[in-house]
């Protein structure tokens, strides 16, 4: 009995169809088996725009969490310095801490809204699958969740814009530290 040696180019029919990790393959198979039910015209944009929205949400969340981390680090450094600085500069350090606290609240609110947007998008995906599996017409619920996701995303971006405006308006170049 001769043993057949496997080489790198031979693969099973499954891996030729979808050469991806098992979890991703399962998702692809689920999408192929469970085809979403035809949606009425108003709900169709939700299904086609979900991947783009998810990517944008991820990028915004990464930016916001990085900004919050930098604000917290800066506030901690100033808080340690407030007692060692002379009286003339102590008031300026305290004002900077107040501005940093306001910026942190703005970023935290934007993060909350971005997470709510992500939850609404997850709800849209669940509703799409549920409608396909159970043969339900849930297009209104999908449309409402999609609108809620967009409102949350717009509000998160507005909070981010406000925080960046506040950050740049309080810059003071050339002052002594």
C-alpha cells in the first residue's frame, strides 16, 4: 500500500472554495445558506451599507479611545505637577485640568454614542438573519435600527468634532512650563 504524500498545492474541495479560517468559513457558509429575505425598498440600504458602517465605527472607536487615553495621561501628569509648581503657574495648571476634564467628558460621550451605534448595527444584523430564517417582514424594525445607528454615529462624530475644536482652541504655544 503506497502512501500518498501531500504537497502544498493539493487541497480539499472545501478549502478551494473558501480558503479561510474555520470561523470565517462558518460565517461564509451561514451567509450562503441563509439568504436574507427580499426586503422592501426602504430597508435595502441597511443591508448593503452594514460593512462600511462597521469599518467606520471601528476606526472612530479606536481614535476616540486613543484620544481619551492621551487626555487621561496628560491630566495625571498635570495633577502630579500642580503641587510642585509655583503659585504664579498653579492657577494655569488648574485651568488646564478643568479643560482636560471637559474634553474627557466629550470624548466619553462620543465613545458611548459610537458603542450605541455598534449595538444598533448588531441589531440590524440580527433582524436580517431573523427575518431570513423565520420568513418575517421586519423591514420597519430594520429601518428604525439603521436610522438609530446613523443618528448615534452622527452624534458621536459631532462630539468628536467638538472635542477637537476645544483641544485646538486651548492650545498655547511658547509658554514656559
